[in-house]
């Protein structure tokens, strides 16, 4: 009797599949960032996949071969050697015409730095299909995991004019933009003047955004520092907000020694502990070329000039595991006000099951809201995992070009 892998005959009472459980659980959840999968069940999936060779499979498409699911699961769990063996055995034992298996194997060689095996398999591919094989390119080394980074180009706000107590309404607008995007760049180069109340407003904004885990970058901090650094005079117990803003700007410049000197003066002057130095994160935010705003003719009040739009695609890269839950949360924020959501996965090397399940939940949410989602540039191993989870039912999957 020929049966399809993971499917029971009509006479058997078939329990709800893991894929269906995932979909129904996601649709009933109010939180798009929480995965409801019981991931302990995937031990059963691995056992079934391991037994796939004992089951007769008939009329399956390229993407239905049991070795695809087994290898994808093994790869997600970080067992690359076993995943490679499964794919190689499938090709050599009767599935040589299945191109999905070949492209998964080629990408797995790339991910594990197996160039020699890649080249040898390329010759066999050319003989099998009568066309040129994929060309070698580096996809990273899965033996040394790197954290995935989800980054979109940060919206940038330029502060132009005078920063003072009258700027409070504009700061409410800045906070809304930052909370929505999950990241923000504040350009200080065009400020004309700053007083202590303006420093207090900016400090309070930065504190609230950090508590909300919004990444903020102060651009051109030296411009503002020149306006207020004379306020930080040892023994002068005035303008406390200006003192703290000086420390904030020195920290943004990455000048640790200077920070320590001013922090000591602050402690002596105000008889309280100063803030601790935290080195600015490298590459925390990225921006494309900036459009220069028009010079304001009236600099009596602060103006907010948006000088950059967000990137058209949300970027996933590196190796994405359950420890990077913030990544998927940022995707949920990114897609909140979009009808078309494009995800650039061309530098994404690997996902584990938890991350894939959480991603599925977010994409299901998008689908119920009438949004269209596309994940672009996937390597074949990650694409296979996403099909196992069912992501291809709620988003378009596009493989990277070999």
C-alpha cells in the first residue's frame, strides 16, 4: 500500500496535525508575538522522519519528500552532519530527480563551509539535470553561531531651532514615532540653542524610550554638547539636567575617560552617584543616505524635521533562536501599519523551531488583518523549515538565487 508521509488512511481517526494546531492556536491568540507551539512534540516528528525510509511514498512533489522535513528539523536543531547525511542518502537512494533536495544540500554545504563537497556534488548535478550547477558562495559558518539581527532603517528626526520648555508637544510626537518603529535616530546638528528645561525634556524622553526597549541613537552629539558643556562647572549646583545631558552626550561620543571626569565632578557637586557609563552599541541603528532638511526661517521654537523614511524591507540575518524574541516583536511593530510586508532574509542563515513558530504566529496575525507578506532571499534549508511549520500558507516564500 502506498501512503503519503505523515498522513493516515481514511479509516483511522486522525488527530489534529501539528501544523493545524499551530494555525488554530495562532488565530485564537491575541498576542502575535507569542508562540503557542508545544515544541516538545517535535521529538515525535524527528522519530517519524527517521522512519521515513520504511514507508512507501507515492505521488509526492519535490517539496513533499520526507527527507526534506527530516533534514530541515535536524538543521533547525543544529545537527548539521546528520542533516547532510539525510539529504545525501535521499539523493543517492532513489530521489536524484528531486531538485529541492539538491538545492537544500548545496545551501547546507555553503552554510557549513563544505566547498569541496559542494564542487563534487555540482558535477553530479550537471550530469543529472544537463545544466550548470549552482556557483559557490559563502553563506556563513553554522559551527560558530552568530545572533540574528533584525534591523530596518531607523526613522530619523532632526531637531531644528531652540530646545526648551515649549518643545513638550513635539517630544510627544517623537515618542509616538519611536514607540511605533522600535528604533529612532535623533539628529542634533541643526539645533540653535538649548536650555536646562530642554535638557530635562530630552533626558526624560530617552529614559522612557529605554524603559520601553526602544533603541535610540543621538546623531551629531558634539553640536549640542558645545552649547551646554559650560553649564557643568564643578561646585555649581545649578542646571542639574544640563549636567546629566552633558554626560549623556559624552557617552554618545564614546569618550569613556572624559565621562569619568565629568561624572566625578557631578558626584562631588551634587553629592549623589552619577549615571554609569555604557559604551554605545556598534551598528545598533542603520540609515540610508539622509535628505537635508530646509533651513528654518524661524528658529524661535523647536521644529521636528523627518529626514528619512523607514527601509522598505525588514531585515533578518545571522542565526535566529528563541533568545532573540525581540526580533519577531520588532517585526510585529514594523508591519503594524503596512499592507505589504517584505522581509529580507538573504543574510539569514538559520532559524530554530521556536523562532519559526513565533514568526508563523505573527504572519497569521498579519494575514487575518488583510496584509500581504513575502519573505525574500531564503536559503533552501530555512525555506524547508518554514514549509514544515506552515509559513508558506500565510506568506510568499522566495528562495535566494543560486
